[in-house]
């Protein structure tokens, strides 16, 4: 039976001015710490963790979710300064969240949200957070106060986008009223960020909401969420959360606008060079605006877009994914290479689109880290890394290109072998050296039809004939000279 991972105050850093617990902080026993402040713990099953407000499950002796105050051994746990900074930072980014959202996002290793609620209550006592309203589900919706907003702004890095302060509203009698305007879509957006962060995809600082992508024809496409999780193999990803209440045509239009935005040229980019680079795969992205804003995805194509569906029935969500796949194929399908025997697809100018369901993520033991993602154009459910991968893309193209190069070289070798000359005397094929020497001879002779050995025999035979002729000519010349000499001595010698 796994131990209840409730934080150990001795292992978590805290400041002395945050030692005093609020009056409404619960008491929980001592247990091991779950890890660093903002980085998520190892992903655990969402099904294995329950809200502290849910009915207690049967457990073996010594384990607990909501420990009873009647336990003989009990330790006072005080919300640490580290956890307070976590909560303030997360609310500074997402503006509004429930304790369950913050629990799944900040401390997924905890067995329940008790410690997160304690931290919120402590911050409430300090005047840094407040309850804006209570949702229909019964969860309290927490927001920052003006004091907490200022502190969260100091905690966030300058590169992070700070959410707008939710000011407290009053009725005609001057009494504070519950806030409104928090709809189910906003809850689904925060839940998506929470479960992905809890699965190890970045930290709360990895997220941005409602990022604008301005188009030249006057439209601005806002992304529900923007995630940057390079350590998890996803340098950047745009997420759209849909509660199965938008027409599929609207979802397709979002992909069209994202595709248009990805093709925008960067300021002062050379249009002619950009057109030439389109034939060079990823080189074209160096001229695009998006490459100045988002990091390279590490795979072919633009920054991936994920659709997270939630609500209605599983059949309706499945039908919606199929219809989106059919309607948006032109934006994610890529382009087949035109060469024969090539099955690889060119994804360099395509938008990788993955889909999932919030219900599927919460039901999977591994959460968002499990096989709960499906790449449009494929049938199987995969992990996010597998779904974003392109096994039929650049890698396959390189293999098929090498195979094509080998086939072409083999075909050329066969054609050349068929043209190789054959010796007219012995029938032996010419060697490469002999063939090359024949090709280099400008005037062909009868010897060019012979192989090397036969040609050497002819050369040797001709040389021997020439040597014999020279010897015969020299012998004849000597005999003639001797005859002339004898003739001269015989005629004039006797007269003297």
C-alpha cells in the first residue's frame, strides 16, 4: 500500500515571518516531501489521487486521506513559504483556479488537495487571496487580492504574462458579492494546464493564456493556452480547448488562420529567397515570423496545435474528432514527394495537429503522459511524443532517397555492364582499364576489339616480326657490303 505523500515541513524551506498558521489550517501528520516548489513531481495516476472533500475510501491501518484529529501521534503542519509562492505564482498566471486545479498543477505527488487548501486558507488569512465564487460543482474559485496581485507580480519573471486583477465587487448596500463570468470553458482551460503540468509538461511558468496571433487581413487568432516544455520534448505547443459546443467549421477555421500566420514573412525577409527556400525543407522557416517568436519544434512542420475536447458524451467527442480530421486535412496532411517509389510525406509546411479528451487524460493511469493523444491522420492513440513524431516524414525520406540512389546506381551499373566490349578472339569481357584505354583512343584499330592479354600477344608478335625483319635487313646489308669490298680488292689489287 503506497504511503500518503503529505509534505514534511522539516524538508521545505520557509521564512520566519511565515511560521504562524492560520486559524483554519488543518492538522496533518508528518510525511516525506514531494519535491521542489515549482517543478512538478513524478506523474502519478489521477485516478489514484482524490480530492480531500470526497468520501473516504477503505484503507489499511496506518494509511489515510483525511487524517482524524484523534490520532495519537499528530504533527502540526504549517503552509510553507515555498508553497505560498507556488500558489501566488500560479494564480498570477491563470487568474482564477480551484484548489484541485492548483493541486494537480503544483503538487501532483500529493494524495489529495488538503495541503493546497490549507495553503490557500493561510494566504486568505494574510489577505492575499480570496474566494470569488463557488462553482456548481461545489469547488471554491480562488483569485488574488490586490495585495496578492502585487506580490505575485514580483515573483513572476518579466517574460511571464501577468493576469489581470479580479477586483472585488460590492452591491448597493456595500457588501461584497460573488464574482461571475467564470464559465465552464475557463475551467476546462485551467484543468488542461493543470493535468499537463502534473504529468511533467513544464511548470506553471511554462504556460501563457490568450496569446494573440495577428493576421494581415485584420483578424487576430487567440490561443487558449501556449505551452513550452522543452525538457519533455515539446519546445512549444498551442492548445485549443473545446467543450463540444463550437461548430467544426469554426475549429477548421482556427487551423486555417494558424496556417496563415505560420506562413507570414518575418520583417525585412527577402521574398525571393523565401520562395527558393521552399524547396529546401526546413530552410524556409528561417524567413518566417513564427521562428522569431517560438522555438524550433525539433520536428518537421510548424508549431503543433492540440485540441482538447471535454464535455458531452464520448461518442459525441469521437464524432467531433473524425469530422475535424476530414475537414482540416489540407492543413495537417503534408505533401507526398513526387518521385516514384517514395512513400514519405513532406511535413515541412504542415501544421501537426493532435487531439485528446480531458476525460481520457483523467482516466488514464499515467495521465497526460500516457497514450491519450491521437495525431490527426492516424488511427492509434499514442503518447504526446509519439504523436508529434513523423516516422513517415524526413527520416523515411532520407531512407527512401538512399534506397533510390542505390537502385539508380545498380541500374546504371547493369546498363554499363551490358555495353562492356567482348574480345573478338577469346570472348573475354574487357576489364575497366582496357575499356577506358580503348575509349581514350581517337582512332579505332583492329586491336581495339581484343582484350588486354590478346592485345598484348598481338603487340608481342608484331614486335617479334619487326625485330626479325630488322635482323634480316641488317644481315643483307652486311652481306652486300662484304661483297662490294671483295669485288674491289680483286680488280685493282692485281694491277698494282
